[in-house]
């Protein structure tokens, strides 16, 4: 059977039995079987004294005896008193000298008596000598029997002496040596040493607690003291420990249930642990666990570690938040005595400090969640202050000059690995942190010591920098707002010589970031502005209040303008969108009034108002252009563009006039143009006059009253090529007219000059310059002239009749002569080159 299973930790309930004589080595002391040995024994309870040993710390011994109950020993642990036999009783009454003299006298008397009797009855010398020899032999046997009972008598006397002790722990080495000297024998005598081993074995068995009980911590000290008092050698004592192990093994084999089996396993573990500590370094060769019980070194280490942890755990539990240096030194000594590793001791001490802190945190949370009166909030801070005080004590002890003598694990508290190390509990810790921040600012100032305490609390709670700063910023912002409101209402801020210095001092008192304070100032200003424009306009009184607020809070003008553009602009944008949504037929007097009220009542600058309106209008323009591009024909595209032109004339132009406060009946002012656009070269001016389509597009002064607005255009929204393509589409519509195909017959309707007026407005909406418009008309005229010139000059011959025909064409198209000549030259060159190539090809 594998006995290594003894090392498995488990609870047990059974009481181990005590075996006696089977533990003795060969030739054990023969106990008397006389009725006297089995006589009724006097019932008596013995207790183990807690005598200190050099190998166990004094503080540990003292605490063990005071904190834990003293183990009571069974009255018959040593087997009760033994009775002396006849010779043993006679020897017990003699001293060694008297015993030796008596043996000599018995031997001599027997010889003399034999010689006398032989002479008297035999009558001869030979008979007398024979009688002397016979009786001398008998006397020698008596003397031998008398001396052979000495070791057994000494053993019986030692047993009775120890059994008669009320406190066996009070036995000392001198008492045992006195018994041996009294009988004139050595303690190494076989019978006497067997009794010593038997007494030691019984005592150790009684000291070790049952399997279902934990060690008390004083067992090793008590056993070592008793072993030294008996004067038993370590090999003999170790043999007794192994005998106890065999007894536990036998009891496990006899166990009839699982609980008893588990109990014996724990008992075996405790035996290994106590034995290892009793014999120290010599236990590795004095205690052959591996050879006898098939126990590995790792299992032995496991037994030592588990029991050491239990014992050290009892010591650690006695420590509270008010511990002192002496207790830490005692813990360190106990750890070394229990042979517990530094790593495990450190973990156990940190676990203790964490649990102590968790008690305070749980109390604080119960108060916080109980929704008690505000006055009870001070109790929350008191509990957290206890945590901080305890943490400061641990930090100071960690930095103590003699910290190496203290228990391992002394240092800052951490909640990692405990009850509050979870995502569910982190919210509770944040609530406590917020409560402490609020209390720290209750006086209107954030003191340096409170700031340090908050940093320590953050580390204890395991909060991240961002989480802690977010909570602190939230609470401090509320306090800053409250104090700012008090400063405004009391007039202190308005009366301050330097508003900036006053606000800076307020931030420094609260340890508040100045940039965050600026954001709060801006937010307050924006809130006040939103309240002021709730009715859709800003009154003179509102403007004065806002200016006063701007001065008190030292808000930059750029920030104020941005706030107005955002808040007032959003209201104005809403009005503009409603006006645009009304469409061509819905832009009535009521809408015009609303636009004018919003434009001037919200105190927006003309530039800001126009930017807002331009953004909304350009979106509508883009939607028209998208529909024009998606149309299936040029005519349909032109119709969509015509709708956009009408929208611009009837809605956008009115909207711009209302924003500017102008009357729609007066001609709009020409938009500012750049200097380079004012300078028109003679060639471009001639082009306007030479091209027939351009003359129709170029309006006269009499039509300015009907011209639509051009300030809002698509110059920055569409590339130049897209804008010129759209313009060309409508220009072709104006030139070719509208095509109808009723009953399979195609009809073309020519457009009048009114369409060219709309084309002019389209150029303004598209943001085309005069140069770009001229270029579109010119390219279109060149295209038409080239197509007809190629037909006229089909053979490449330029005759007089053809020249006249081309001149008429040039006048009809309205193309300038220089451009017409260039096209004619290009066409004739191309045709002549083609004719030459054809002739050469034929000759070849």
C-alpha cells in the first residue's frame, strides 16, 4: 500500500489510539504481569508546561501559552505505576556499595557454610571442599540474581517517578541521572534506555493532537524540552518517531470509513512536520520517511509547508491595525521557527492587511448605501482615514532601519486578489473615492495632505490614473461652479481689481486645472446665451449681461464669437431652412419677416449670416444639378437647370435681400469683384460684341432689376470643367431649341432671347467668370463653323465663291474673323494633305 497518501490534507474526527510496548526496540523491558500491575490506578490529570527552549523564540512561547489552551495529558499515558518484585524491592533498598558488599558476603558466607557443613557431616576435607563449592555456587547465583535485577529496578523506579509527576514537562535531566546513579548503572543500559524510549514515545504520542485538530504551536518546544530532560539520544528518539508513524499506518489500515482514513493522513502529516522541526537538519538522515513509508521529499516539504502555514496563520490572525514593532519581530521569529518560506509568509501577511482594510471598506460602503443623514457621511471618511492611517503605518515600518527583522510582507496595502478585486466592486470603490474627494473639498480648499491621501487611496483601491482624475475632476468642477456662483452673486468677482488673478487664485485653492476652468467659463457663457435666445432674439439687456459675463470670466472675444456663431447660427440656420423649404410659391411676407427678425435679432454679423445661408442654399443647388445630370436628354437637363434659376431668382435672391436688410424692389448691389476681373482686355470685349450668342447673354442696364443674386454660387463646390459643361448644356438648349416628336414627326421650337437672360443667371449661379463664359461661347461657335466649313471645303479647293460662302457663314455664326481664318486654314491644309496622299497612292 502507498503510504504517501498520508500527506493529503483533510479534516478528521476520530481519536488516535495509544500503543505502548510495541514501540520498544529489541529486548524491551519486561513488565510485570502480576495482579499488582493491573491494580486500579489513581485517576490524575497532567498538563504540559510551556517551558521555553533555545530553539523556539521567547515571544512565540509566551503567545502560544496565553492564546491557546494547554493540552491535557491522559492520566494513563505512561501506563501507571509499576510494582517492584522481591529482588527488585530488595535492590531498591540498597545502595550500590551495600549491594556489592552484600553480594560478597553472600558468596563468602555460602562458601564458609558449605565448608563447615561438609566437614561436619562428611568428616573429610574433600567433602568439606565439595560442600563449599556447592553452597558457594548457590551463593554466587543468589548474588548474580540480586545484581541482574538492578537495571530492571532502575527502569521501574524511573517509570514510577515520571508517572507520578503532575507536570511531566517539569522533569529535568538531573532527576533522571540521579536515578541511574542511585542504581549505579549507565543511562545507556539496555533496560534503562528501553524505558527512556518507551516514556518518550508515550509522551510524544500524547503531545501530538488528533488528526481532526490543528497543532497549537508549542508541541516542538515541549517535545525538545522533554527529550533533553530524559537525555535520550537523537537516533533513539528518531526511532520512536518512526514507531509512531508505523502505529498511525496500522491505524489507517484498521480504519473502517473515509473520515477515519483522512484523519490518519493529517495525523501523519503533523508527525512529519513536528519530527522535522524537532531534529532540524539531522532529520534528513535520522527520519527515513522515504525508505520506510515510500514518502518523497516533495511530500515531506508539502507536509512541512501546510502545517507551517496553519501555525503561522494562527499567529497572523492575532495581529490588528494597531500592531507594534515587537509583534512584527515575534512574527518573523515564529516564521523561522515554523520553517515557513519568505514568499508564503509575505503572501499571508499581505492577505491579513488586505482583509483588515476590507473590513473598513465594507463598513464605509454599508454607511454609504444606507442613505442615512448627511451627518453620517463623516463616518465614511473616518473609516477611510483608518485605512490611510494603517497604510501609512505599514509604509513607515517598511522603511524602518531594522525592517529585516520584521515579518515579511510589510508594505503598502493593496486590494488585488481580494473581495474588491472585480469589475463589480470597482464601482463601489469609485463611490468611496468620490466621497473622500468631496470631503477633502468641504472647506473650499484642497490641502496638500488631502492630495497625498487621495493618491494613496487611489493606489490602495487600484484605480487607474484616468479613472481617479475623472472622479476628482467631476467633484472639483462642481465645487468650482458653486464657489464661482457665490463669487458672482456676492459681487466679489465683479469688485476684484483683476478678474484673472481672482479666478487663478480660486483654481489654486482647489488644485483645479486652469484649462478646465476656462472650459467651465465658456460652458456657463453658452448656457446663458442659450437662455437669452430662447425667444429667437437678443435684447439690449441680454447683450449687456453677456458682455458683463465675458469680462468677469475673462473669456476671449474669439470664443464669444464662436459661441454666438454656433448657438445663434443654429437658430438662424433653422429659419433659413424653413424659408428655403417654402419653395418658389411659399416665400411670403411672413417668412420674409421671420428671416429679417432672425438675421438682425440674433445679432449675427452679415458675414456669418451669409455663410449660414450659403451653406443651406448650395445644398439645394447641388440637388438640382444632380437631377440635371441624371436626366435622359439635353432638354430634360435644361428644364432642371431652369428650375434652379427660378429658385435662385424667386427665393434665394429674396433671402439674401432680407439678410442684408435691402428691399427686393431695388436692384441688388453688384458683388465685389477682384481687380483682375475688372480689367477686360480689348479682345474679350470684342468677343462679347462679335458673338451673337454672347450679345444676347450680355444684359443691358435696363435688365439689372431682374438679375438674380450671384453671391451664393457653386464656384467652390464644383470643378471648372463640370460648371462649363452645365453652362454649355443650357447654351445648346438656347441655340437648338426644344425638340417635339408628335405622331412620329419631329418639330423643333426655337427659343427667344429670354432664355439667354436665364443663361446669364446660370453663369452667375455656377460662379463662372466673364472669361470662362466667353470661352464657352467661342468654343461652341468654332465647333459649328468647323463642321460647316468641312462640308464647303470637301475637296480642299478654296475658290472665290467658297470664300464668300465662308464669310457669310462666319457672320451668321458670329465668330471673329481671326478665329474663322484659323479654322479655314486648318481645314484646307487637312483636305489638301489627304488629296496628295490619295494621288501618290494611285500613282504607286
